C-alpha cells in the first residue's frame, strides 16, 4: 500500500514498477539492488533507459520504498 509521510508518497518496489508502467507508457521495467540504491531498468517507445533511486525504509517495516517525487522527476526529464 502506498504510504503518505509528511505530504510525500512512498511506493514499494512492486508499486513503483506498476506506477511507472501505467503512468509513463513503459513497455517493461525491472528493479535491482545496487548498494544503498535501487536501479530501475526500463524500455519506452523512445528506447531503453535506467535510473538510480534512493531506497527509504519506513518505521516498523522491513520493506524499502521509493519516493514518488523522485520517480516523477526522473521520468519528466526522460520524456
């Protein structure tokens, strides 16, 4: 479930992949751990690309989350 903390939305890795696929007309995307970051590889109609995003861990949760603002910022520059 998407979490809203201090006015910002945080998505789990699965939610981030679903959001990217539908919001930005991406054919496919996958996530991968790289040190303390999560790399998202994807393919759009313009070609393939990737981006690195900071992983956040919320209190009382073992799952990491991605900031929705960071995802939107990255894909606004790509498109």
